């Protein structure tokens, strides 16, 4: 089995979060007060992927 890189894992997570948004999923990742959903989390994960790409250069 091929080793999973951090960038590839983030790509998978980004695709999953986007699917959640497209399907209007009600998944909340933290608590009922903050209500962090896929739409709120997606930009942070995209930034993390860009940071990883920058570090690899």
C-alpha cells in the first residue's frame, strides 16, 4: 500500500468537506454552541494544505 502524505490526506478531507457542503450535511464538529460545520472548517483546511505546499518548496 502506498504511503499517505499529509497533502494527500488534506486533499481527501477537503473533498469530503465540500461534499458535506454540497449535500447540506448537518454535521457539527465541536459543540452546539459554536456549531463549527463543514463550511466553517473548509477554509482552514485549505489554508493548511497551502501551508504544507509552501513548506515543501
